[in-house]
């Protein structure tokens, strides 16, 4: 795989260089396609607002790319230009622009997880070109991505059954060659001592430019702003595509390896009844011997064939192989003075997944009613091999989260084989999801009134196996299937305004018990959830936005504080209001702002315990205000700013442990100018958390781990496009 990617990369770079030589002194300008040229339902992305950074629409799973104004759902996209302008490294850096998405670190590891509309969404469940189970695990580098698309709300009709995602879905679209040849090299620095180099090159070729190739390469390593936290990223991705008159096809393959050494994994507060004061944010309360290595190979193939002018067949197939090996260490808190013990968990995890979809979409009229129909099938299988070792609690050495001088790693054990064979794990779990999609959007009054009705017959199969013998464990095996309806309406009284409402449902495998539970690694079963939503959207060309009111009900998995068993013993109801605003109200002034008011309440619990309390880790208010200003005295110079504010949040179901609210400020500058006969160079500099706010950023869903916010961080980058 690595040799193939390298060969493709060298070929693509050589081709781009030849094209650049032929271009001579001509200036290359890349522009988004006009909105009128956008054709919904396929793989062509929506044109972007905000100097090319934000698009009012995105992929709705098997329904393809859609203009948000035409669908009764809430979807917004962030582009690769925003990734570059904000010097974003991973997907978490990008979705920080949206108040509807809250970043939460994984269970005692370095995974990027999220809450969308207050409900957990695992980074492993992000889709790639509409397919689940394809992207690298835990942390995805943003360099290879053209669009980061956020869908808010239950979405089983469009995306089938993911193991999370009731509150929403994040889809990533791969980069493909544009209409003009390009080649861009860059270098970057992030404090304390991370250095990186990037390459992004692409071109089209053939008699009618029907073939395209795009390659992205990244290598970055060094120490993060937190002491002794060293990280390394290696990424290679290649996107090949064909655009014919009636056939469109693409192949995207990639390799990514993420390494974390000595990074913070969270403070375990399960044994105390208080939230400690956060340590100084540049100090490390973890241990130098802790690490995580995650290596992924992945690929995606998609095709569309126009059978007639009105009917198109589409297919997609993707796969991923992932290997995670880590030695994780958290600080288990003992008292308010910061005394703790250093825990140890060794994990060896191998996962393989295959995902596919196929369908037919078309347009036709019956009298005065227009129809946009879609019939499709999708399926995903995932096989996991997990083995673990753990230290005995009595052997864990003493440390202090405020004064951590480092301790030796305690010995670990698989506890008489219960953790499995560490060097060669047996299959511990299999998951299969599959479903048929049927949908029809009916339009009347020249499509001013659109009614979408659809249903998916979703089946979920979970099989759990003993880590010792490999024999199926009936207690960890579940089956579920049902028809799930979705219906919605859009009314456009004016071209710039859309009123909408929807009812959607989701069915998916339950969550996996965290390592703090006695049933660690076991599934909680099948989860069925429902959502109702109403709202209004606006698109005035220069400005766009939305207002949404929603309610989501779902069974909730909780960790019993006494038995330490993790199961579906509650129901959570999330009611909220979302506001988004983006565009350029004044020439040279751009805004991207959003806010979410949310009430996440436990409405049903085992024996009524904690009923009516707030859910863990969900602030009642979250807001983001981003702005850019083109300084008129120097052409190409832009000042940027972003404020993120989170309200307080609870760290336990009893609502006795509370994290304070916090506000962070990011500032930056960028300067674009022309050099060497029309080539473009861009300098960027930024400071995240300018005020060096010291705060707890969040807590995991079980209320076990607190995660600290990043300290003041300096970022500088230079790229040269030729």
C-alpha cells in the first residue's frame, strides 16, 4: 500500500509540474461553480459562501449532495479553504466553528469524539463520501479532506445505522483534481516544537480533461504545548476520478499513522465527589511511558451512471484496516490536593470493515406534482479483535495532578486470560448493519412546497465472542430490525426563505462499555431513537443562516455508580434551539456565528434515580463567533478572530459535580501575495486561547474522565502554490 501510494504521488507531482511549466506566466484562479450549475443528488459539492469557507448544504448520505434550502434537514459544510486559513490539523479543529458540535476526548485515550445536539458521536462513525466504516480510527487529518459536512439530527434514513450519531453525522468528502492544474507545498510550526511539511497537487488530463489525479502528503512531529506530549502524523492520500458525459467514477485510497507519546488522557474522578481545580494548562499529569500508535489503510470507490436524462444509478464500496496499540495511563484522583494514582491499560486492537451502497435515483412528474425518488441498499460489516492488559489497583504508583514528577510504569496482567491473548487477539466482536432505503420528494407550486417521505428497513446484528476461547457469548449478541419512517416538509414563500419541519428516527448498535466498567468492551444492545424538528433557513446570496427547534428522545447508556455496570438503563430527552449565521454583510467583512441552547434531561431512569437531572457533559448554552476583516491598506492582508463560549456542565448523573463555564479567544493574520510570475504565497500566523484560559473542557459520557482545554498555542505556516 505504502509503495503504491508513493508511486502515485510521484506521478501526480510530475504531471502537475509539467502542467505548471506549460502555464507559463498565466495566473491560475480557482473559483467555485455558480449555484445554478449545482445538480443535487450526486457527488458534486455545493458552492461555498464566506470567501469559499462555508457551504449552505452538504451530503445527506445516500440522498447525495443537497442544497440546504431544498431539504427539511439541517446541514452545513466547511471547506478545505477554511482548513488552510485556520491552520486546522484535525477534524476537531474544524467543527470548533459550529456551536452545534462539542468536541470531547475519547474514553481515556486520544480519540476525537463529539456531541452533536448534546448526544455522543464517535469519530470512528464519520462517513467518507457517504460510506461508514472507511475513515481512519479516532483521529483524522484534515489535509486530505475537501469538505467537512455536519448533518444535525437523527439520520438513519440517509446514513443507515452507525454505532453512534443520533444527534447528527459528520461526513468527509475527499479531494479531487480541479479544472486547473495545481501544486502547493507548505511548512508549518505549532508550539511547543511541532514542525510539519505538506504537499497538495492535482491536475486533469485526457482529450476532454475527463481524468483527474490529486495527491496529498503530510508529515508532522514534535512536542505539543503541554510538556512531554509528543505527536507524529504521517499521511498519504490519492484521489483518482473520471468525468464522462454519462459516467462519473472515483477511487480514493490512503494511509495514515498517528502516534501519541506521553499525552494527557484525562483525570479519573470516579472515586471522588468533587471536581478539582484544573492544573496549570501547560503541565502534564500523565506519564511519559504512555503512548498510542494507530495505523490505518483505507479506500473508497464510487460511480454514477446516467441511464437517461432523468435516471441515474449509483454505487459505492469502501474498506478500512486499522491497528491500534497503546499503553494508556490516567490519573485516578484521590483528594482535593491533587493526590492520585497512575493507572495502566495496555490495548491491542485490530479492526477491519467493509461498507457498500447501491441505488437508483430519478425525477418525473405526475400531473402537477414533481417527484424526486431514491431507492437504495447499503450495508456495513465490521470485525474487531481486542485484547487488553491492566495493572492491579494496589500496584498503581502515587502521583499528583498538580506536581507530576513522573513515576515508573506498574506491571500489567491480563487477569488469568480474561483480557485475551495480547500478542494475537481473537475476534471479540462482529457488527453487521444493512438496510433498504425508499424516499420520494413531491413538489407542487413550482416546487415551492416540497414534501419528503421515506423509510428505511434497517437491520442490526451484533455478535460478541469470548476473548479467551473465541466462542460466541450469547450475552453480548443482539439482533434488531424495523422500518423507520422519515417525513418532512419545506415551504419556500420566497426564493431566499425556506420553512421546514421533519420527523426522523435512528436504529443502531448501542455503545461499548468503557474500560472503567465491569463489562468493558461489551455492547449495550440496540438503540432506537426519534427526533422532531422545525425551523427556517435563509440564503440571500451574500448572507445565509438558519434557526432550528428540535427534540430528540433516545435510550441512554449509563455507568452504575455502585455496580460499575454499563447498560441502557435510562432515557434522555434533548430539547434545543440552534442559530447559524454566515456570509459577508459588508465588503471585506465575513462572519461565521452560531449558538445552541440545549436542555438535555434524563426523563426515564432505573427506579426513578436522577430523573429530571441534566445529562452528563452537556452545557445548556454554547456559542461561536468567528470573523474576518480584509485590511484595505494592504491588499491580501486579513485579520481573523474566533470566540468560543461554553456554559457550565455536570460531570455526574446526580448533578453534584459541575464544570465551570469557559470562554476562549483565537486571533490570527494571513497575507497572500504573488511571487515568481503569478505564483501565490500565503503566510499565516495565529494564537489559539490568547488569554491562556485554564479550564476543564469537558467530561466523557460516563462521568469518569475530565479533559483539560489546550493552553495558549502559537501557529505559523507558509505555503507556495505554483
